[in-house]
C-alpha cells in the first residue's frame, strides 16, 4: 500500500547554508514525536508501515520532521526520524519518506502554517466512520464534544497522493478544521504542537470507538443539544493545551519505563 519516493526525489542537504539541526529544542521535538509513534503502535492506531506523523522543525518554518519509509511505528526512535524540506529533499537522516507522506505533509505544512504538527492514520474506528453515509462524528458523547465545530470532511477520494496536486487538494479541504475525515481513507489531525496532535488523535479514536459501539446496539444515537455541545467544547478547549502537555509527559514516563530506546 505504501510507496517510497524515488531516489531522485530526495537528496541529503549540504553546503554553507546547512541549518543547525543539533539544537536542543529540535532533538526534543524528535523525542516527542518518537514517543507518539510508539504509543500509537501500542494502541493499534497505525497500519503496517503506512501512516505518518510530521512536525515543523522548531526555528525552521520550511522544514519538517517525518518518519522514514519502511519502519513500523513500534520501531521508530528519535534518531530514525527524517528532516525534509518542502521540495522533496532529506536534509537530515538516513532513508526517505513514504511518497504519500511527503506529498500530503509538505503541502499541508506549506499551505496551512498553523498546522505545526500533522498526524495521519488509518486508525480503525475513525476510519470506519469515514466510510459511512452522512457526517462521520455524531456529537453524542462527552469525548466527541472535544471536537465540536473542529471537523471537516474531505469527500473527494482520488486514490493515493502521489503528486503535489493531491496534497494541495487535501490542504484546501482543511479550511478552519483541526480534524479532517478523509472519505474512504482515514483521518488527519492538525495541531499547533506535537502534544496537542497526540491528544486529539487519541481522543478522536476513543470517540469514534464509543460511537461505533453505540450504533451497534441498533438504537438511535442521540446528539447533545448544540448549545450545550458548544459550551462543553469551550470548557474543554480552555484547558486543552496543558492537558495535552501532561498527556504527552505521561506517555513518555510509560515509555521511559518500558521502551526507553525511543529516545535514542
């Protein structure tokens, strides 16, 4: 299902204008992203060697960190991750990104600057909802209300994103949303920080799972009154950045105990 970029599409950056990618905040971003990959694997949110997370490099708005092609999420470490520019060049790291990872994430980061982190998965429950008739998410459970007014649906599935045109089309479909249900495909979570992307990804799948269980009863699923849903969303949103930071710190503590090599 995944396709590597051709060898002509990537190159290792060099020369006098080589960015300083050894700064502490950049390494920390690598560590945080590696933690998200490992915990996503634990929760079964990835699919084989497909799916990809990216984050804009701190201090460099034209570079992003992304996972290399050919590795399961459970294998990834901070040093495994690549740093790419928006033109298909790998400026740090060994290997190359999966082709759809590059064409989706490069165009998203270039065209939606608020998306400092972009997590794309085929996680099962949210992807199942992307395949159904109507709006994917019913705002019926408290967890779902975290996403009230924050979702969009990319309804025009066109196959694999193997060129910039498809990446541009997906970026245009985002609008003001943070969560994009990609019809017949999966989901994309956009956030200002890695921690917030992880927090949204995790709770989105939980909301989708509970909705699927509710629908499986055959009884009508009753949405929350819109005014209450909006108020609950605003209550959650106030504390979300700090809650997300603490969530990421919690998963790193678990990984420090059980899989400390993620930081290597």
